[in-house]
C-alpha cells in the first residue's frame, strides 16, 4: 500500500495513528507530497485521486481509498491488531460524532491557513472569523466532553481530537486554543506524550 500524504496534515495524522493501532504501519509506503515545502502532486497521485487531496491510500491492485474517515475504516477492516471503533453501538456513534466534529474543526483551520496564503488585499477578515468561530465552538464542545475521552485506549474520536489540537497548535500557536479549555488541555497533555501520538505529531 502507498499513502500519499503531507507530514503537516491533521487528516494524515489520523490515518497514521490508525495504521499503528491496526498493526499495518510497516506495510505502508509513505510518499510525502510536501517534502519540498510546497504541495507537489505527482501525475500518479492525480490519477489515483482525481480530487488531488491528501491523504490518499493506493492499494496493491491500484485502487485508491480516499478521504481520511474512509481510509481509517479500511485500515481498521484489515487490522491484524487493535480496532479504532468500540463494539458498543452507543459508544461507536459517539466516537463517530467526535470524529466528524474534529474533522470539521480541522477543515476550518485548514481553510484559515489557505486564506492566510492569499495576497493580503484579497484576504477576508470576515471569512477568517467565521472559520475561527467554528474552531472555538468545537474546542468548547470537547471541553464539555472530556469525561468521555479515553486515556489509555484510543478510538477514532480521541485520535481525531488529538489531530485537531495538534494542528491548531502547529498553525495557530499564538492563539493558544487550549487556554479556554483547561480540562481538555489536561487530557491532551496527558496523552500527547504517548508513543502513538509522539510518532504521528506534525513535523516542523
């Protein structure tokens, strides 16, 4: 399997953490399309995924699995070790909700990053504020749900939340997103140093 990715992407981080839990990390060839410092999609990559979005997992038969939730689900289905989904139905859908909200927050953060790269005269402060509000509401929600988050066994929800916080810290460190979420910060500080998350954290 080949994984087209960016070492900065929070969506990639979800996939890498899932691969580790599933015991498949060593079976994946990683191709960093940001290795040069800018996104450089290859023709092979664009053929595999017409949307040219990362991460994209290309299987041995040439078929591509796209979109991080789908890739994570695929890797979980092929797992030779653990699972990123709880077996209890209620817990499963709570984890999927966590994943969806964290992904939405990451989308907002990535859009803010893209906006900041536009010529200054073309940037919209109103647009940035709308995305920033989505991030703020997401952090507030997860602050209220800390008691539901695991500290030793991690499912897709926790993985997505760590990816979300890590990217916010990476791109918007000066905004100190955890300052208004002390319980979430305490949880994050506890789990971020574990091997699973140390191995997958964004590289500067």
